[in-house]
C-alpha cells in the first residue's frame, strides 16, 4: 500500500512513495483489531488517509497499516516543528528577567515569583542535576554521570543536561536536526537507538520526550534502554495520553493523533504494563499540567470547517509558540485536570533494578 509524499525543500519539490505495511498488534502480536479512526495529517500535510485501530486482545491503540521502515523518514517533511528549534545558549548566558519581575509594583508582591514558577511548571521536561541524581541514587557527589537522550532533535534538552553537569550523548533520526545539534558542539548519533554503536558505555539517566509514540518497535527500544542503563539508572520520557478526555471530545481533530508520525497511542495502564514487562521498576506516571493539546485540537477542528480561518491557524500553531500570560491564566485549569488524572500528556519515570553502587 503506498501514497504520494511531497517533501518541499528550498526551491524544490521531491515526490516519494510512502509505503504502508499491515501489522499485528505491536505490543501483543494479535492480528485481531477494530478500526477506531480514519484521519489525515493535520500538522505537516503528508497526503493520504491513515487508520488507527484498537487491538481486540490487549486494547492497545496503534496505526495500522503503518509506514514501512524505508518510509519513516518521509513522514517528517522539512517544516516539521521539533526539528526547527535551536539548542539552548550556554548556562553562562543570563536569561531575560520575566515580565512579572520587570513591572512595578508586581516585583514587590511577596511570593509572586514562587507562585508563577509553580503555575508554569507543567512537569514536562525535568532536568535533574548530577548532584540530585547522586543523592537520590546513594552515590558519592563527585561520581561522573552519563546521560542519553533519544530523539534529541536539534539538542535543546541535551544542552540543558550538559549545563546541569552531565556527560551527554544524543540519538536523532533526522540528518538535518542531528547536524544542527552537532554544529552546536553536542555529541549526537544520527540514526536509531538500534544503530547506536555498542561501545559498552552505560548511562545513569536516559530521556525521550515525545519519542516512543513514533517508534515502530517500542518494546525493543525499551529493552535496549534497559541494557544501556546502569543498575539503578533512571528512564524518563513523555507521551500523549490516549486515556484522557481529549480524544473523546475532539475525535479526529485531536491534536496528537499526528498521523502518520504517531504509531502508538498509550494510556497510563498500557504504558505501565509495557514497562513492567520490559523489566523496569518503581514506575511513576505523572499527568502534565498542560492544555497545549486543547489549543491545537481547537485549531484543527475550526480549520476543518473554515480552512481560511486565521484564528484556527493561530490555535493550531499555539502549542509550538505558547504565550506566557495565557499559560498563567489557564494554569489553574491545567493543574485541576492533571490532579484529576486527565492530563493530555504524561511524564513517566522508571528505574532499572539493582544497586547503582
């Protein structure tokens, strides 16, 4: 099964065949499934219709048929959002003072800075310092620590880890994104986790931000990560939450269906079971305090009715360019939904068994 993919570059249009393959459930192998959704690419415009199914045995949601291995890169056109960012500037570069400390008399209100920081903390990409990790793992403070990020894109989070004292290594499939990270001085392997050279290096910490839903063999990647992590090592990653209210309300307009790039749609229960089967322990599922999916979903829904809507275009692009004031105003609702276990995005913590010492 194939469809035309048009990849637009600088002054040129490249047309390729997007090859799709029929599969059994990627978690349990069952061939029995039921169609849940037929949709299209609402974000990057890869042409064609794509199908999401539910496994009748383990109830996992996944794309089927899905892009074959040789077509995965063609699902990410040059305008793909995460590949456009730049690595953070070094920690020595002072950050601009936030508006709530610039305006008089706001900076004199007791506790305002602490309140704003708490409201804006969406639990999405925690950056542990090496000191914090050593303390939690019971290691001497001077222990050298290594961190791995898969799907590091242009190295934004990888740079933050480096600034926090980690010796870092990134893995990125996109040659263009990997080249930008390498140009910023970050060690990034261009390829998949499976192709990362086996140099017998083990890591204390591994991260994957909105990556596992893109990976065909998610179970194999978790097993590989468990092998790469030292005993007691920590894995932290984020995924969309298919078990929350958003896909039920927005249907095919849900922002993070993101066909044909998202191949899996996990719930807290399904990802916990998969981690346990992969040998991880101390699993914690945290609901992110974020409404970004809601903005994007509203934009997609509006554009489906009014394709020329400027409001719809703005809403759809909002998750990539959030506004501080609007985030603050909506933070109480985001905190409430997360507290009720209805966050649209999840941050997962898990450990490899064993004594890190």
